[in-house]
């Protein structure tokens, strides 16, 4: 028995070494990912009665830990210290596949040796609002594990709440299994969590960023129920990828130039220019469909640059559902279209246990392609996030090998 094992060297099942390797972010090196992520040896976390310790085989990659490394828009380390946490570091990673290595005294849903994936929803399971049956996503205790918590998946071991553990699909590699849970569960809640606007057969669904991690999951989820997803992309070389996933067609957003915030409604000339651009974009949707139908659901996450157009093209009585603001947070809405056409603008954030499990069941049944496009070594964690920071990452999802073997993987140049 050793106190520290090298990356890829598994301890005997159940033996927890005192120390582990991790990709660590510290306040003193906040900045671009190649600077902020550094490999360190750190103490292995201890678990509580409701927790599980997971030996990480692979970790999925999401933009939230680009933000963590930048220290912006939130200093996640400082925020936790203000809440009384003693740790002066951050270990990112909000997706994982791995093996349950130790469980707390109260844990019954998993046991040592189980192969699992981990969803990133963390909350106080004993909070009164959670115990009363309220959606835990609305609990003040809710946090995104691996971003708002200290211990994430970019380490040999990670501490999770046991309810976060879901069965790993046996037909998937460790890295493929690690890739889709955050984006897939987020997309599931967006598309099926806001009744009566659950996606139905034959619904038109406009999917922004169709070739990205979120978009690739949204296309498949909509197509699985017989809806008609239309993907918005930035390059025509993404068309085949989106169609393979189930998109009925694609629209290249670079063919339009009206993006951004709405002009003042009293500026007739500027408003007319925006309206002409939005109408042209709406016609492009009709051209893809071969019929004059507007989206009942608009799957949003760019935010500032696109929300004005999304609410313009959304069908009467339809919903724009949004989970991020990657182009900015100050999104404008023309209230005339919102109230007179009775459209819904709905915020959505990750997923609860039921929704995450429903998405994972689709993965288990082979109905979801994880869209793993590239796999990286553990020592390339910063380089991988740098590609994402510079918007040079590939379509679909990425993963980082931790404990899993490296044979056949694709590394960066």
C-alpha cells in the first residue's frame, strides 16, 4: 500500500491513499487555462456520511472551468472562503466516469466497485425544501459540483454526493461515458422540464450552437421524440455532423449581420434593419423545413447576440428556453411580441436527479451518441481548456483521461 500513486496506476480497490495528483487552480495564477491549471500533489478528500469517493477514470470538459481558471466572472475560491470553507484551491471538472472507491455510512444507492458516471447537481439533501419535495434546483443550497465546489473530476479521486452517481453505460469507453452528462442533462431539462412546453412529435425546435456540446445533445433529444430540430451553426462544414445527429437542416449564422442588442424602438431606421435581418433568418427556417412554420421551442444559450432574434422567430405561444449567455448577459426583448404573441422566456439551469437519470437512461439504451470528438492526457488539461477559451475546440464534447488507459487516444498537436 502506498500513500501516492502515479496517474493511471490504480490502488487496490477500496484503498484510499493519503495524497493524489490533481489539476489545481489557485488565485495567484488566475488567467488563461495554460497558466491557471497546474498539476499538484494534494491531500485526498475525506467524505461524509452521504458522500461517495470516486476513483476518476475520465473527466468531461465544460466551459465553466475556463471561467474558474480566469477567476471571472466569479472568483470561485474566494466565494467559497466567504462561506467559511478553508480550502485555498479549486479542482475543476463537472463530468466524470469512474469507480466507487468508498461510501459514507448512509449511502445505499451505490457500493464500492460500482462503475458510475457523475452528474454535477449538488445540494443539501436534508434541507427542508428538498425533503418536502420541492425541486432541489430551486434550493438555496444548490451548487454545480466541480465549479462551485472544491472537489471536481480533474483529479485521481473526487468527492461527490452519492445521489450524483448514475450507472455507467457498459457499451461506452470511460472517456465517452464521461463526456455528455452535464450538457445532456441540461438539455433534457430545457426541452422536457417546462410543461406545457415539453418537446412533442413534429415540433419545430431551433437549436443554437447545434454542433457544440449542448446543441449536439439537444438535436438528439428532440429527434428522439420525432420533433424537427433546426441547427444554427457557424460553418457549413458542420452540416453533416448535425444532420447525422437528427437535424432536419442547418442555418449558417454568418450569412446574417443583424446580431446584437435591439436598437432603441424610437430609432426607426435601426429597428427596420434589425427586423429585416430577423425576418430573413425566419425565412431561412422555413426554407430548411420546406413549410412556413416557426419554432415552438427555441433552445438558447448565446444570449445577448441572439435572444432578440430568438423571440422574434419563436412561434405564437412558444417558448425560448435559455441556460447561458456566452455572448453576454444583457439580452433585449421586444415586449410587444412577448405579450401579444404570448411567448414564454424561460430560464433553465442543469437538472435534478430525475432529469439527469432520464437522460442517462437514454445513454444506457444507446439512444444518445456522446459525441466525443477528442480525448486528452491528464497533463493536457490546461491545453484542452485553452482550445475552448480560444473557441478552437472541435465539435461535440471533449474528455480527459485520468485513471483510464491511454491506448488509442487522440492528443493535441
